[in-house]
């Protein structure tokens, strides 16, 4: 694993730990240990459109810790991880 120091107490490993598609198969949700996806800020969680493969620009939550699991259900995304004290978006 290639990890980069972000602060004196935090590293980023640029790793995707989990992925799930929405029930209608229009989006692929990914969770992991990253800050940027496709050059856009996406702290630990992001979504891609399945019809184009492009990053979903309207899905912008930010996780406060590493995201180890995601589960997409209808219009909700469930997230599990470590040190998750906040999820914005």
C-alpha cells in the first residue's frame, strides 16, 4: 500500500475498500481512504455514473475517517468505517 502523510497524525493510502451499485444500476458508489478522485475532492466516498463512467458531480459527501464499506439502497447510501464521526453531504 502506498500511503502519503496528510498531517503529522494522518496518512492517506489512496485505496478503494468497498464498492456497490445502486439498485437501478445508474451509479457505482465507492468508499475508501482517499481525498481526491478524478482530480475532484471526494473525502472517502464517491459515485460514478454507470452510463458514462464519469464522476457524479452532484454526489459530494465527505467522510471524517476511512470508509471500509458502502451499501446503496434506493436513494440512501449506508457507510461503515473507522473514526467516522461525521459524514457531510
